[in-house]
């Protein structure tokens, strides 16, 4: 038979105190004697009592939770955001509730509806909210909202990120500086990856063959994408990938075909994920400060909860190009960070 969860009345009975004393010992311990607090603490441990945070939140108007809505939880580039956001919120006594949208606008809207209904103290969305209905719902909720990983001059509330078009444009200029005549691109089908590819093609100019893969990126899709590009452009000299995971797949397929990197084929990624410096060869990539964005988002939400008005509601964190062995640069141990762009 399933055991019923312990109640506050069970705690009071086990501690030998009144119900009101047990309640005060948990919600406002400074007004209860040290002896009574200790008896209640021991009773909580003995009974396995878990306080009803929702009930407490209704009184304090705080749920002590923040919702984090991610396109995909397993995407390597998003992990530093998740970790920094979670740890910084935990230091403030808050917990991070995670939702996953699968890059689907309709699913994102449904996840946001659910999160709003749970009344968190703030919502962090990785990427710009995709539908006008969801944006309107968030504004009407009155909750602090931070859109991460992308910039907008008209955010729902606050925006912390960088320009994906500028990332692509910077990579296009880098490829031009290398003198490569036959280049291609491997891109995810999501809006931000397409923006990076658009920036790359516009700056590089000419006819750039493209292989499009469905998100989230993985090594297999990177391998298949290089095979597709080589069919379109047998003289391919360099490939620009919209993620390090895709770049790693391209490296793997190149090796399987006996192509030397970078002598026969140069490869560039995006995200500066934790493995990119340690592949053989190491991957030239674009560094974005995911941890810093996570910390900024936590700070903005906490400041708003304290009633503090932010000096900035739109923060451009910029990015850096890191040249490594996959495009003829230095080894990971020696390669310096390139120039910073904002």
C-alpha cells in the first residue's frame, strides 16, 4: 500500500509542538526558539516532510523557480548556458525548470503556455520567441523574460546575445582572406544557423553550394553533408559549418575518404565546444560566451525580482574567431583567440 506523504501536522506531532510553531519554524525561523527549531528540523528529517512550495509562493508571491526554454537540451553549444544559469540561480535559492521545444514554433508556444501557468519568477528562452501569439502572452504575463543567444531590437522584454549574421559575415571574410576558390557550407535548418549561412554567403559572394541538415546537429549528419557537398563540388577546398558537431562530422568523413585536413580540405565550425580544441586536427571555430550569457540572464532575472531597473535591456556579448589547425592555423595549445566582434 502506498504511503501518504507527511504533512505539517505530522511534523508538529513528531516534534511535540503546536501546528503554528512548526509552521513558523519552517517559514520564519527567527521568531522561534533555537530549541523548537531543532526539534522541528529533526521531525522533518524523521517524517520525510517536503514543504509545499506552491502554497508558500502564493503568500510570498515568489515561486523560487525560473523557467529555461531550450530548442534542444542535448545541443553541446547550449550546455554552458544551462550550467551557468542553473548554478547562479541556485546560489540565490532558485531552481531552474527546463522545457524543450525541438525547434518547433508550435511546441515552443505550448511549452511557454505551460511555464506561464506555473507562475515562475522569470523565463529564459534560448533564441527569439518565434510566434507573435507567444510573444504577446509573455508580455501580458508581466514576468521577467530574457531571450538568449540572439539579439533583437524589439525583444519581448530583455535580450542577451550576438549577431548571427555578423558571425557568418566574419567567416565569409576569413574564407576570402585564405584565397579559397571552391567553398561550401553545411548548415542546420534552424533560423539562427540559416542566418549565419546567409551572412557567410553574402560576404563571400559567388555560388556557394550548401548542404542543409535537420537540427539538432550530430556527427552522422556532418558526414552525410560532406558527401553531399563533394557530389555538388568535387573541387571543394573549404567547408564552413554552422556548428562544431557538424565540423567534426566533416572531419571524420574527410579522413574516411583519404582527404588531408587542411591540405586537401579546410574545415571551420561554430560554438567553440569543449571538444573542438582537442580533435585531430583541432577545429577552427567561433567562440561565444555561453556561460557568460547564462550568468547575465540569471542576474537580469534576479535584479528584476528585487525591483531593480536595468540600465540595459539589450546586451551584445559579441564573439571571437579562433583559428586552429583545421584551416592551417596553430595547434589548440598555441592558438590565440582572434579579434572580438560586437
